[in-house]
C-alpha cells in the first residue's frame, strides 16, 4: 500500500466509497466511482427518480466542492460532473442495475415494474 509523503494525511473516504478531495482540487470521481452515488441517489429517492433529481442528489451525497461543480465538460455548456453522471447511468443500464421507466426517469431494476409480481 502506498503511503502519502511525510506530513500529508491520507484522504478521507465518504460513506459511498468516493475519495474526498481537498477543497482546491477540482478532480472528480471516475464514472465507475459515480455509479455507487447514483444507486444511493435512487435508493434515497424511493428507487425511482428523474435524471434532474438524480443529479441533484449525487451532488449532495458526493459532497462536491463549488470548483468541482463548476468544472465545464469540453466546450460546455454542461458540467463535467453531469456528463459523468450520465455515463454512470448508461453503465448501470447496460449492467441491468437500473431500467428506464419513462423518458429521463430511471428506476432500480428490482423496482422496474412493481405492478408485475414475480
């Protein structure tokens, strides 16, 4: 295990396993790192949520700094965080973890069709 240079503390890890960064560090978690936050956001919102709500909850759960939230993706106009959240949604859909309920509305797969009994 690598140790930080002398005098530098280890970075903290949030409840969702995302490494917390210093306030001046604008780096963001990878798409893989955001998947856990997206699942947490869906669970917190009752297992079904529109994309806008998922993004807002991920921002809150991740404890991102204003610098991280303001980071623009490419030429803009969207943020890098929202871009990565959209890719995390795609990855989760491909793995079968979430399903699309309606346009821009996602649900955890176990809750995809609650009217249908197993």
